[in-house]
């Protein structure tokens, strides 16, 4: 088996006439919380080491960090610092082991960092640890190096999140020290580290007298500034560790792994406003003068100069609807699974358990849960997890809608062996439900077969497109009556599919002469869309898993797939041999081979008898041999497991060979050598010679 990466991306160039290249926001994504871990003790964070191991690490407030190996469901202890961190006494207690970050060179040096409030005075400790030599799955408790110590005047608003930025420096989010109304005005006091976002360099030279360095680019250096190793400096000075000020309790935040790598922070409000900020160097986010964009009237005179403060990217009222009360910052979604729109910010409210999305300046409620959402987590692929303080971790996944099995004439969810005999226009199929067979005379040798479920009863209807009068003829599976209607022109290529998502196939054609698609929607109306070039081959399928077939073409001359996804915009893949020679081309055989509810780009290479599948999950590919160059391609879901099976019809011996994904290989004779196998109906005509 081969694995690798093919180029994937958006090509926004003038090869096609397309009006909307990117899907617009505003719609609610359909997601589900898939139980991932249970039985944890007050988990606060899930993270990964970014080392290619795909391990996940779970931070528990009581002082234990767990490590979960790929494929395992039982995490093991990674390190236990419970003897050093404050033990939480109840669900409102904000102290304990609060954060974890891995050194950018963790795979080589084994260094990781934690944020905890220590036993005794409750001060915040940023500490470095190492893994045990030769064992990357075990932290060494005796390797602790205290990097930074920050006194805490109260037991709440401890912040807790730490993370290395794309610049390689360690960022530390600090709350204002607690109580109400920030009684010490610490968030606005530049001589203290509380109520700030900090940025330090932990890579100190051997033998150094300091535990960290001040990185170049920090906004407050030079005259009247000082290091604040103990959490503060003398009045009138500014702490050099400060990256941004004016924060109440930036409990959970993250760097966007794509785009411009911005830092998005959820800053927990007091009584009125929950806010999300993009943190930039030297900015002042307002607390305690402002709570979000609302003047608190604690220092009312300062509200007369709002330009001195940076407003949040967005905010929400914590009293509407009641009882929203505490934002849990999340992540900008960049996962390959497409669970959320690319670039959408995902966050939650701790008190209500609501998962929300910010996209195109809109707050969208994604799902209302019963979880006390203490954090989100992100794996190495950019997929997101929900961490519940009650002891759970759930993975956020898209709602997988199993695609209908194509060419299923008996409605049992499996593709049936079936053929069209051009003369005298007979259809024969072998029912997978009971092994019986049926035959119908419907059409003639010059008709183009176009089977699909036009009536929405879960069974494929026998149908054809008659080029001589540009009409469609459909034999209802319910009662074997037929109806017909004109749609298209004699030159058109039939491409019926369910484009409007109503469960019924729509009559549709691609017209090469003007590169235009014409779709007669069963829900009403006609879609006319120019997409493609005259030599392109239609390869419609549901590539984005939204229940609607997408307009798509395969450009043989370049080996390119152009897909106009109905919910995610246009995307282009180069996958296949670029050739103008039909005799040596790859043949598109798109289908849902991985069973994730999305069609995979795929082709068959006759020169080697290999199938190549580009996984929709992560754009990696795999290949395998099945068939020979003379075989007729007949992919379908023959075992009804929701995954497309590679299959061929060998005309010289009238034999079907099906590599069923869950039921083994099927070898069966059905038909005669001159028959057209029905599952080949929408494989390009270059693949076989037919009338």
C-alpha cells in the first residue's frame, strides 16, 4: 500500500466562470460529540506535543497529567505533581494544575512546562520539567526548574493557560489576582504581572543566573522598565515580560495554526460581558475600566478616552440568556475533517455548556450540552475536543450521513449486480436482498442509461436519456409505471444526482459546448451554472458530506478535479496523470471509499490495474491493485457498509469481481459479454466502448 500527499488548494483563476468561490457563513454546522474519554478527575485541558506522535495529554486539576497513545482508550499517568500544586476543594475552586505546554523541540529535548498554583501561599508557578531519558511517555518529577513565580493575592482569577507561540517564545495568561472589581487595579498596573499576557524566552544559556530571558520585540523594554522575576517591580516601572495588559481572567486561549497565527483569547467577564480578544503586542484590553465595551464606572474618568483601549473582537451579554456567565476560549478551526468552516472560531460558555461559533461577524449556537466545559483541546490534525470538568472528553465530529448505495434496485442498501442489454433495450439485475433476478424492457440501443432514485423511495429507478428528442424516461420502482419529460439537448452528458438534498435525484446534464450545467431540481426550479471547460468530464458526487451532490468535473488534460462544493466553496485537486491521450488516461471513479459521508476523489489506472483513493479526511492517498486494463469499472457499495467498493466487470468471461470493504471478495458471473454493466453508467465513456 502506498501513502503520500498530493497538492490540494484553491485555484482562483479564470479557467471557469464561478460566482461564489467560498461558502458563506451563517449556517449552523451539524456536529456530534463523540465520547472519547471518561472517568477522568477534573480535567482542565487536552493538548498535544506537536511532535508527530499523535499522543494526547490531559491535564487534571488535582496535579496529574495523563498521556493517551493513538488508538488507545485508557490514558496512563505522564507525571504527578499533586504534592506541589494546590488541591482544588470544590467545583468553583480555580486553583491547582492549570496549564501545560511543550517546548517546540520537545521531541529532541523532552522539555515541557506547567502552570500551577503551589501549596501554601497559592502563588502561580511556571515550571519546566523533562521526560525521563529514553522514555517520552514519562515525565521526571525530579527535573523541575522554576522558571517564574507570581504571587496571588486571592484564590481566583489565576488564568492558567500557557503556550509556545509561532515565534518559539512562551506566552503566559495571567488573571488580575482575584476578588471583585480588581481591587488592586492590577490589570492596569504595568509594574505587576497580574492581569496581563506575558511573553518570555525559556531558552537560557547553561550557567545563566536567570531562569528566562526577555525576548526581542516585547513592547515594554528600555528606560523605566525592569524584569519582574518575583511578579512585580517598583512603582513607576514597567515589567518587561508584559505582552499586553488590561485582562481580567484569560483562562483559555490559543494560537491560530493557520492564517496569520493570531492569538485568540477568551477573557472571562465579571457580571455583564464575556469577551474574546485578539491579543497583540502592547495593547490594553480595558479591564477594570471596561468590561468588554461596557464602561464599568469603577474608573469612570478613563472611559472618556476609549481610544486608549482595544475593544474585543466580539462579546456577549452574560445575562442574556441566563445563566451564561463564563466564556471558555477555544480554537480557530483548521481541521481537515471540515467539521466547522475553515477559520471559524469555536468557543463555549462554561455555565450553560453551549458550544458556539464565531464566523463572518456572527455568533452561532452550535450545540447546547450538559457539560461544564472547562476547555477545548486540539489534536495534531487540528480536530477539536470538548473537555468536561465532570471527568469527560468528547471529540467533536461532523454528523456522518451515510450516502445512499448507488444502483440499489431492491432498496436493501446494497449495490446490485445489474446490466443493460442494448439490443433489445433490456435491464437485468440480481437482487442482493434475496438472490432473485428481474428483467425489464425499457429503452433502446441508442439511449443513454441514467438510473437513479428519482422518486425518493430508497430504490434506484430504471431510467434513460433519449438523445433523439432530449427527453428523460423514468420507470418508477414503486409500481413499474413510467413518466417522461424533455430536458436538455442531444449533445448533453447526463449527470443525474440529488443536488438539492431532498432525497430525490434531479435530472441534470453537462453541456460541453458552453461548459454549462443544467439541473431540474425535484424541489422546484432549474439551476443553470457555468462550470468547467468543453473537454471536461462531469464527476458529480457529495464531496462535502452535506447531503447534496456537488457540481464537479475532471480535467483529463491536466489530471485536475474541480469541485464546486455546495456548502464549502470551490476546491481543486491535482490527482491523476495529466494527458490528452484517452488510451493512457486515468479514469475517475469517485465515491465514499472511507465511509465518512464524503465522496473521495479517486481514479483507476489501467496501465497498472491500480485504484488510487484520495482520502477526504486528510487528503492523504492510498492505492491498491484490483483488475486489469481491459476491465469495465463498476464501483458501488455492494456490501452495504457505507463505503464504496472497488469492482470490475470482465466482459470476456462475464464475471464480476468486487473487493467488498467488509465482506471479502465477490466473484460472480452475471450477464453476457456485450452487456453494459449498470454501475458503469456514470464512469466516463472513455473507459469503455459503448454505443
